[in-house]
C-alpha cells in the first residue's frame, strides 16, 4: 500500500488536469484551453514503471466561462446587462506512455476538442471540434528509481506540432433579418489548434513523509511566437496590431499534498493550489497579434482510486483569483481588454497500465 500510494501521489496532481505527460495548455474561458492536462507522469500503479511497461490514459476537461475580468476586477455589469460571452469547453486527451529505461519514458499526446462560444445577446453560436495540437515528450527521473523510493524529481522535454486547425469557421445567420449565411471565423479560444510549433518543458517532484506525500509539478509551452495568419474578422484589419491571432506561450504550476484513506484500499485524497495562464510576452518571437493574457489561481481538491491495472482520477479546480493582464498591443494602444473566466474546471482521467511480459511480478 505504501509503495502504491507513493507512486500515485508522486505523479498525480489532483487527478485530472495538471499533468506531466500531456502538452501544456490551459488557462480558462476566453484565454485558452487546449488540453485536459491529465497528470500522468511515469509512475502510476505500484510506484515507478518498469522498463518496457506501457500506459494508456484518457483525460477529460470541462469548463463553462462567462464572468468577465479586466485585470483582477470582475465586470459584473456584463451579466446584469446580458452582454457576457459564454464559452463551453469539452476537451479529451489520449496519452500513450512507454517506459524506455528505468529512468526514461516517452509520451505521445493527442487532444480532441468540442467547444462552443456565444454572446448572450448574439443571434448565433460558434462551434468547433477536432483534433488539437499533438506532442511528444521525453521524461527522465534525476535519481535512480531502484534506489530512490521516498522522493525524486522528473524533468521532461518535448515538441508540440500544429496538427490542430486554427481557422475553424461557421456558416451562420448573423441577425434576425439576415437571409444569407455568413462565414464567421471562430474565436481563437475555441480553436482546436494554435497554428504554431512549440517546445514543451515540464517538471515534477515528490517527497513521501509517511502518512502524507507532498508534491509539485509544472510545465511551460514555449511557442514560436508571432501570429498564425488567421484574420480574426472581416473588420479586424482596421487595427493592424491585433488583426491576426497570436501564437501564445502557456504555463501551469501546481503543488499539494496527498493522503491515503485506510478504510478504502486504493483511495487517495489530494488537495493543493493550481495556477495556469497565458503570459503577455512569449519567450521566442514577437508579441503582437491578438491575445488575452492572464491567469487563474484555483484550489483543487480531488481523489485517486487505483485497482488492479487501472487508475481513476477526479478533481474540481475552484477559481479563487483571476486576472486578465495587459497584452503588448494593450500597452501600445493604451487599452486593457477583458476576458471571461470559469468558476470551476472539472477534470477526470482513466489510466491503464500494461506491464512488460518480462515483468511477471505485475
């Protein structure tokens, strides 16, 4: 039980959408959310994976955003006046991990997005669906798993490819008097893809303290920057700085504590803070184009339940602080745009462990 608990807690940050084996993505609502970010590091069932083992995981993320913020101030009048914009995100991630050596694993991740966006006073709803940007990430434990049981640190490097469409559009009637459908490009916050290449940097650490395991993890998506050449709308060229969608970096930071429930074998409770967002400045490339930078800090309780070769994870991230920061065009134009954030992000995942044939102890 101790070995199982250590393995689960070390890799699982709050069941279901923080992660070490999927591409970073995140933030909430109008900002961006392109990954369910299930926290599926190289160790799950019974501790560290053995050489030759496989894991297959499916992650799910749901959120509904409608509360608008400028900076950290909620624009409550938007709901009162019925002018709020509502985003619904349903995101699934398929992750396949292979443990190449006792310390090194490789994970392939492919997200699938189903999303919609509608202004409360709008005549139409924009919808999108399709595969997102896929990634391949290699992770390694800094210390030998065979001799390090009570704590370790993992780092990962990878690449994310622009396999998702970034220019999904809808044919819609834009008003009650319209007789001919118009082609409307969906907002970038519900596009399956970003339109650019990116490097993935991720890390995690855990420490087994007996009845509790303390853990932290995070990741950063460093994109190529610039814009993806998707014109936001037919009238967007009137403002050249924000006419096209920006390709944006993204990040996630998590920490927490996990505790096993002795009355239910295989059940572990988790809790900790979570921060995810989009910076105003990318590491590479220029920072022009349209973006809604900002971040959300949430409290995220959850649980992990392991039985046999399966592991179930579930958590709910409740936002406690939200901030729509200024973009570079905002600074240049003397403006400060807004963004809608979700109150809750619902996260779940299922992981199945496939042991190597030579690992008969599994």
